[in-house]
């Protein structure tokens, strides 16, 4: 078992760190730890091809700009984002807000 200080790693990478294949040596899952600065606007959320993601607001609300309008994601709430979905994320607060994204590959369905 290996521990990762994601907050410190994010600081060294400009506010976002992807814990994935380079650290875990696997291709099936990843975790993104990210910090949106106060008032930061329009960060793209878009899973890769054949991937799903779960976005979770950790310590503050996030504003999701979707094709269906704006949706506020309160702290402690999560949303499932499928491979064909995308939207922009903003921080409505004056202070930084942390969120995490857990993602993984979709299994191919037998036909």
C-alpha cells in the first residue's frame, strides 16, 4: 500500500494532479484531485473515449454549465459523467474549492 499526498502533488502541478497509470502502473482507473481558484471559470470536464467519471464537490459548491443550463453541485454531492457528456465547471466562491474526479474504463458489452 502506498500513500499519496494529493494536495501537495496538486500544488506542484499547478492545482491539479492525476493519480493514474504513472503512479499506479495500471490503465483501468484514475483519480483527479483538483483545486479551482476563487472565481475561476469554465474548466472543461469531459471523460475520455470509453471512460466514465464521477465528479464530487469536496469543500465547496461547483457550478456546472451544461447543455441543459447551469446546475449547482453542493459540497459532498457527486454526478456521474458518461463518455459522451461534457460541460464546463466554475467556482462561484471567492476562495479555492477542491473537487475530485474518479474515472475508469467502460467494459465493452458483448453483443
